[in-house]
C-alpha cells in the first residue's frame, strides 16, 4: 500500500467499488488505486520521496542545515498549496 492514513484506507473499499462500476479496465484500477491512495498529500510525502531518490542515485543524505533550508522553503509552499485547493 502506498503512503496511507487511516481515513484513506477507510475510503479505499468504496473507491475500488466505484472504479469497478465506472471504468472499463477494473484490473488496472485495482492495481493503481491502492498504491497511490494518498499521493495527494504530496507536501507530506515529498521529503520521503526526495530521500529515496538521493539514496537510489548514490548521493549522501543532507545535513541538518540543508534539511532546515529545505523545510524553510517547503512549509510556505505547502501552506499556499493547501489554500489554493
């Protein structure tokens, strides 16, 4: 399962049922929906994805100073994104 919260997991069965009724390829939706159930919370998951990318391509993990600068710029963007949606 993707990065999930309990609320998304509670709605997952209803989402799968609705996708089965409204799509032609229910096999594809059964594969994609559980793995991407909470990807809309990209502001919360971007740090995890960034760390996975760094480690996958052989880069060192950032120091606390680098993380602080990253978080300093990410927080206002995340708040702005939430206000726009």
